[in-house]
C-alpha cells in the first residue's frame, strides 16, 4: 500500500471536515522542485550581482585608462622636449669638453683651448661686411667670441628691429664677460633694467641687459670668462639675458662671434 499524507481542513463555522490524501512521492517531488528553484534563484542573483560589479569595474577601468592615455601623451611631449635639451647639452659639451658649471677658472681654461679656431672661422666669414681684425692669442682676450651664458637657449635673434640676442636661462644664472675689458656703465636703463657695458678696446663694446644683479662697478677691469652678474627680469621683460655687441658704436650680430 502506498504511503500517503492526509491533510484535513475544517472551514471556520462549519462542522464538515475536508480530507485530502496526497501521495508522498508528489510531496517529495514538490520539495525537490522548490529547492531546485531556490538554488537557481540564488545562482541567478549571485551572477547578476557579479555582472554588475564587473560593469562598474569596467567603467572605472575605462576612466582610468583614458586618464593614463592622457598622461602618456603629456609624458611623450615632455620626453621629446628633454631629448631636445639633451641634444643641445651634448653639442655644448662637445664644444666645451666639460659639463655646465659656474667655476670661472675652469670655464676660462676650457674656452682658451677652444676659442681660437672659432674666432678665426667667424672673422673670415665677416670680412666683407666688417673690418678685418688681425687675430693673435694676445688680442683674442679682448675679442667677444664666447657665449655670455652657459646652457642658455636663444629665444630671439638679431634683426633690424632687435639689434641684440636674447638668451633664455634660469633666473640667477651666471653671466660671463665675453671678453676682457673695462666696465664703462653699471646701472639702470629704461626698458633694459639693470645693465652692464664693457669696453674691450678696438671699437668693441658689449652690453648685458635685464640683469638681476651685477658684481662689478664702473671702472673695474674684468677678464674674459669672469662672472659679472646674474640673469634676471629687470626692466620690461620676462626672465632672459639681453646681449649686444657694438663695433665702432654700431650694433653687429653677436651670433657671428659665437
């Protein structure tokens, strides 16, 4: 005889009893179906939550990736600029055979070894437009053929409207006398701020403008390669060095003498 479950139901306010007989197999099947449904529902909820977490993670990763791509582009630009700076540095090192520094004696000794062939080359190129100078090791000392700053980059060249060369260099960077001579002016000029002018003889005068400060006075004798001041932004300018060469009171292009 099959086992059955008997369920009796007594309606409220009635004396009639309703009896239900359910086969145990059907009860077990119903329990199994409910359990299976509960398990599947739990799996569905778990997977749904997992998908939501992955979606949230995806959008966060996408945002982070866009930020990283932007930073990568910026870094590439910076590295490109650094490569340009390293190239310039190597070129200057090839000329000076040394690293950048403010040791006046060392800079002067290096320049003494390298300036002769540079000066001769440039003077031969300029003999058609300027007086030829009989260069010897003695008068090379008063010939302005070296850079007034080390590590600077020319931001504005010589032209009819701008009869000078501007060098961009860090503020308070050292300024060097490009030739030996006597300081004929040390003070302030309209537009140029603090200015030094050095008479080197032979008609040559050099002018250094927008200085932050100067370390020599009018009447002082300076040697080639000596530190005479520091780069600043005095006058009407941003931070840079304004450098001029006058030959017989007329401006000439300083780049011809570097």
